[in-house]
C-alpha cells in the first residue's frame, strides 16, 4: 500500500519481546523476498544480536571486540613464514625484473613508429568501457573487432600464452610489436593512415 499521501506508521513495540518478534518477522520476509529459506532460530539469533548492538549504541557502550596488544609487522610476518623444511624449496626472486620497453618505456622514446602505433591503438580502443569479458569491453570501442583482437593479443603477451608461450623474451617482444603494427595497418580503412615514413 503505497501512493500519494501514504505514510507508514511508526513501529511502536510495547515490550522488548514484541520488538524481537517484529524484527524476526521482518528478517524472515526479507529472506523470502530474496528466495532464501532460513530457520527461525537463526533469524532470531541475528535479530537479538542486532538489537543488543543498537541498545548498546544508544547507551553509549563500546561493544566492539577487544583485541590484545598489536604485534609488530615483523613479528607477524615471521610467524607466517614457514621454515625451509616445511614444504618445497623456494627460489629467490630475480635481481633484475624483465620490463619490456614496448610496455614500460615512453613510446616516443622507443621509436617514432611505435609512438604512432600506440596512438593508433588508443584511437581504436576509444570508447571501450570496462566489462566482465573482453568482448563486452571492446563492444563500444571505435573499431570493436580490432579492439578485441588487441585486447587478446595484449593479454596473451602479458601472460605468455598461446603464440608467446615458447618464445624467448626478445622473440616475444618482436612478435608483439609486429602484431600491433598489423592491427594498426588494418585500421586504415576506417581511421585513415597511421604511419607515414
């Protein structure tokens, strides 16, 4: 019953028991609306806990869980690290992490052609919105088919899957760059030329 002039009556329970019963009834109705079957005992436990929290708040009591003294991060970290005999041996992290310049170096510092290719890819992806899948992400892009192709290429390159799986870093970089240039070349029918020597 809602409409112009309708105002719900305030909840005025006459006793704590009535308040608990009304709360359990409301929680049960909400659970049924969501398609859940919850036992009355479980709902009553939740309702009582919620009402106790509201009552404590009204009285100005702090009912938050009490914790012991805070341990220093180093102490907690040392507890989490297993000894070398507890599991498989761990290998040390590499001293130099691979950071391919096609991804990490500013495009104009790498080469003029790569800079133009990065600008063209940005133009192809223009309008793309984050989605649950690559297909949904590329749906609103300027050139959806090429945007999807680039997204898959980039994901495969970053995770070294498919055509990049058994290649050396140098070969993978060259293949990625060539594939990006190919995508840019195929965009000329819709977006015009992207690279002029």
